[in-house]
């Protein structure tokens, strides 16, 4: 019986196979585990239930976005007090802005994978 594939959009992570393809949930779990701290990635409940892992990855990425925004917003006030030259401060501000953009893309990717896991029964029923 051929496997069916769900359409994916531009936010679908290239590290994750398309939903419905062979072993796609395993690739999703592998990618999601990279987004959470190592101590969480080994918790059996998160591994057995990919949707739970996706939820935690979503929370993790949202927190990282908050941290990067705080760092960006406070950079002009805080970094000069550290004795850093203006060129380093400007580079750091650009770095934070770029990181926020990247994290927002990752957040959209996590949402896409979460939706596919939810629609495909990614509850960890032994299909990996």
C-alpha cells in the first residue's frame, strides 16, 4: 500500500521528511530533539509522544525569541557600559536582529510539524 503525503509549505524544515512518507515521524522527533535542551530530549514521555515534544520545542523557541528581543532592546544601553567599541555594538545588534528572524522561522517550522503530528496521530503509538 503506497504511503500518502501531506502538502508542506515553505516553513517545513528540510531535516524532516514529508508527512506520510516512510519514517517521517522519526525524522520529526530527531529534529525536535535538537531544539530542546539535552536533558529534556532524553525524557521518555517526550520521546514516546512526539506531539508533547513538539509542544516543549515550541515553548523553548518562544523563550529564546524573548531572550533575543530583550538582548536587542537593551544592547544600546548595556553594551557601552561593558567598554565595547561602537563597531562591536553595531555588529551585536545586527546579530540579535538576525537571530530573532531565524528563531521566528524555526517557530513557524515547529508549528507546521506539530500540526502534521497532530493530524497524523503523532502520539507515539509505536509507528516510529
